[in-house]
């Protein structure tokens, strides 16, 4: 029966290839042959069953090593190469600037014609020698030094450590040549900066121009400068006179003060006439005692007398006085012809007419209406006349001052105008002389600068070549960077990394990376096949004896060793081997949690351990409980052997202390500590109440005794332990086991895996091989799996315990495959 199950499972395990071909096309070439049992002469060497040594030897070349380092990093290498290549190309393009050249020209005429003397010509002797001398002058240190002192050149910041180096570098870039059989000398400067070429050429030509003009026409220049200074001085003098006149005109509103002066004098004359009239009135009144009174007839009273008795007349007189004062002020400030002055005069005449009309009306009313005699007002009239006299005197004094001020300003303006006219005449004469000299000097110079520098043009441009070189350097740099990162990266990325790190250690197989909710039947078939292949290699390694004790450990937690232990347990059970799984991971207990295996100690054993009852009493109570279908505790209380409190205490102890590994090590029967898993042929010794602190209670002798018992009842014993060398229980179990399976996961550190192997060797453990977990598709193809997956992938139901999420995707895949094979075999038998 075991052999039949193994054959059926081998046929069922061969259903993964079609799914692998579709999901992992890279592994299609390697996964093309049906699984077969190899003849004994073709079995691999147990020391190197997968030919790792030959594979490692084939990678000794440089290209092979580079390929190994770049494996799984090619996309990042390409991406980085694109980025660095583009950056290098851009950097190379801009690192090498194009060379620009700017050219200026000087003309040297052999013949110069005079404008004022058309018949006179001046012809130069030794013209070529003169041209050569000017070329030497252009390259002289004096000209170069003066050119480098120009603001445009200094703004470039080209200063060297010493002036000699700066001049030498400038001369190296400067070229001065004479175009053959022409009057032109060209001055060229080459540089990678456009502004530098323009600044250099213009600086040299400007320096040469200034030196040549100073040497050839110093007197003429001085004369022109003197004339220019005189013209500037005369223009400044003219502007000053105009500004002074403008200031005076701003004060009076006009620069023609004669009308204003005439108006001021007329106002003064009127005021003097009014003062004389007032004096005559005062003289005619004479001295009148203040107490003298006489009666005056109303029709004979003056306006001032009427004002003494009539308020309205007093108001009109006040308004008339105000109008007179306003008119006097406007005449002083604005002149007699100003529109506002004309308005003031009209207003004054209107007020006078109003006073006269009111006085006439008042006299008429007083004559028609009898009224008492009016008191004599001569005293009041005299006082008013004296006040008016004083006011007129003050106004006359102010008017005289204004007349004097306006007269002085008018004389000052006339003087300024005469001075301005003189300055303008002198300025016109000077400018005329300057124009004459400049007109004559336009054709006097034999040497003149035609152009101080044309637009710079590109003469050499190697940016494309440097861009290509920069791109190549960026690509090479990207490859070197990725190689460097790969060299310092100590993580295991794939099977090849594992082989290079493990040396001659056999590689039992790989486990693909699966999701927790394994819904794809193709993925499940591939995972099941990988587990069966690992199980088959373990059986082949053991020879004809299919039994054995295998400890499954890992360099670190979380690598999937518990999942592998459970999956191998299902696989061994599927091929008919009585399999026991021992959860010896005291720190995690993951295997017990996944199988959900909790064994409670029988209540009768608890009473016997505590000495509460005898064996005979226990047997009697068991018979009664069995016959009456009642609980054992009730029977013991009813017989009087125990109290109810003893039963409750025993039940609490039963829940608190589950049976497991420590109980088996302490001498309890193995069959009392083992639990079912829900899968036929697969049982588990759970961790029970053991914790990480109980690792010190493990002794090699007790472990060997336990494993000896397990060998008597089971074909295969799988031990799930903690990481090695991190846990004590792993070292004890590995030393006592037949073989050890080391599980490493993608992303684990290489030094950790190497330390685990060294530690297992140090404790004398025999390592059956390594399993690489969370492998990718390319790892499956590298393994060269000799299996074909059937296109017919069936999804079957499995026992409820297997459907639990705790069971894990790999073990679930193996269980589903086994359940499908078993149902298919049962159907064939029935047929």
C-alpha cells in the first residue's frame, strides 16, 4: 500500500508543468520531461547531488562573475545606465564649450587727402614697415596690459596668479595679421566665452586707438578738449543765467516786470491821492471839542454821519473798506491787467454804488419823515478820518517797498539777459570752431579702427564627441555602481547566490513565493511539486531505508521552516510513511499553532499523579463511567473517593497544563503525548506547555530516548526547531537527528547562512541539504526540474483542518494535491 500511494503521488505530482509553463515561461525549457526514477548508476553524488561544484567552476570567468552579480539587477542597471548615460551625455556636452572667435579691423591708409586744401596730398613712404610696426604695437605688452584693465575684461574674472601668466595666456589667444595687398589689419581672439572674445578684441583696439591718438595728435586732442571744456562752461553759464531769470519769473508770474512796476506805481499814486484828500478833510474840520454838540439836518449828513446813526450804512461801509483793501492787495500781487484784479475793481465799484444809493434813499426818507434832531457827529468823523489816514500811510509805505523791490528785480533780469546773450554768442562761436576742427580732422587720421569686434562665431565645437564619451562613461559607471552594490550586498537573492555561499552543500530544492490565500490551482500544483521533490531527494539520500529523523532549522526566524516541516509531513504521509512531527520551537510553537494541536492530560492520570486515588479505584470508576455513560469525575465523587473541589481543581489543572514535548521527554508514553492532525498517517507531538525558558531542561540523553521511541512507531520524524545557532533546542535536536535540513529564504543574509552551516558542522550534525524558500520563477528554471505539469488541474475539497488559514499555503497545496490523487485512485479502484 505505501508503494502504491507513492506511485500515485508521483503521478499526481507531475501535474505542475503546464501551470509552470504558463506562469513561468522562462522555466519551460527545463521542465519538459516526465518525472522518472533514475537508475542507480545515474544517481547524483550524495556529496554534490545537483552538480553545484561544476556549476561554480563554470562561473570562474570574469564575465560569469559579473553576470552573477548583475543577475536580478539588470533592470536597475539598465535604468541607472539610462540615467547616468543621459547625465554623462549632458555633462559631456556642456563640459566642453565651443571655441568662439571675434575679429576687429584697423585700416591704415597710405594716402590722406586734406579737406581744406584739396590740391595737397600726403603720401606715406615705407608703408609696409609702418603696417608691421602697428602689428607689433598691437601685440605689445603696453597695449595688452591696457586692454586687460578694461571694465568688460575685469568683469570676466580671468585674473591669473601672476600678471605675466595672464599676459602670456592673453597673447596665446590673440592673433594679429595683415590681409595681403590690403589696408586692413585684423585682430582676432579665440575663447570659449563669447563675452571674453568681444571684451578682448574691443579692449585691444580701444587701447591701441587711445595710444595712437595720444602719440599722433596730442596737441589737436588738447585743443579739442579745451574747446569742449569752454563749451561746457559757457553752456553751464548760460543755463545758470536762464535759471536765475526763471526763479525771478516764478516769484512774479512773468519775466516782464515793466507792466507790474507800472501798476504798482499807479496804486502808489492813488494811495497818495487818497491820503492827501484825507488830510484836506481833517484840515477843513479843524479842532472840535469833544463836548461840542449841534443839530444837523438829515439831508445834509454825509455817509459817515449817516453810519453813526444807521447800522445798515455801517455794514455797507465796512464791506466797501474790505473791497478797497482786497483791490489794493491784488493790484500789488497780480498787476492792474490781471483778470482777478479786474474782477476786484468791478466788485469795488459795485460796493461804492451801493453805498451812494443807500445814502440817497436814507436822506429822502429822513426828509419826508419828521424825526428828532440828529446829534452832531463831527468828533466821530474826525476819529474815522484819522484812522483812515493812518491806514493809507501804512499802505503807501508797503506800496513803496513793493515798487522798489519790483524795480530791483526788473533791473536784475535785464542784467541777466545781457549776460545770457553774451554767453550764448560765445557758445555759438566755440561750437562753430569745434565743428570746423572736427570736420577737418575726419580725414586727417591715417589709421582708424573700422570695427571693434564683430559678432563672435564658432570656430571649433567638440561637444558632440564629449557628449558621446560622457554617455559611454555614464553607462560604464552605472554598471560599475551596480556591480559595487552587488558586491557589498550580502543578501541571498536567488539560487545562484545560495550556491556560491553554501559551497559544496547540496541544494535539496526551492519553494515558490505564494500568497496566503492560495486561489490559483496552477500555483498550488507548482508548490506541491517542489515539496514532493524535496521529500523524494531526502528519501533518495537515505537509500533503501525510507525511515529517518530530520531536523528542520534555519539561520533566522521567519524563513518558512515551520511551513516546510508541515508540508514535508503531508508529503511523507501521502507516500504512505507513518510520519510524526515534533514541535521543538520553544520560542515560537508555530507548528502546534498551525495544526491547532492541544493535548489535555486525562483527568484520571492527573488524580493518579497526585496520589488522590489508587489504580484499582481508577479502574473501577472507569468501568462504571463507561457503563453508565457518565463523567469519570462524577463517578469518583459518587463513590466517595474524591470531593467535588478535587475534581474542579483537577479540571483547572487539565486546562492550564497541556501535554506536549516536555511530558514526552520526562517519561510519559509517546502515544499519550501525540495528537492527530486530520491527515491520515500524520501526527504531531506539540510543544505543549514548554516555553523558551525550558530549553535548559533539554538533555541529549532524553532527546535520544525520545527519538528512539519515535523510530519504533513512525517511519519519518520531522522536528521543527528554532533558528541555529540562536536556539539551544535546535543544536540538541540537530545533533541527535539523522540529518538536518537548513531552510534559507530570499533576502536572508549570506553570513547568517554560513554561520548556521559552520555551527551544524561544529556540533557534528549531518546536513542533508538546503532548501531555498520564497523563490521566484527564474529560480525554478535554474533548478532544472524534471517534471511536467498536467494541463488538467483540479480543485478538490480537503479536510476542514487543512482548509484553516493557519495551515499555510504550501502545506495546503500539498494536502489538496494528495487529496485529489487519493480520490482519483479510489475512483479507479471502484471502476
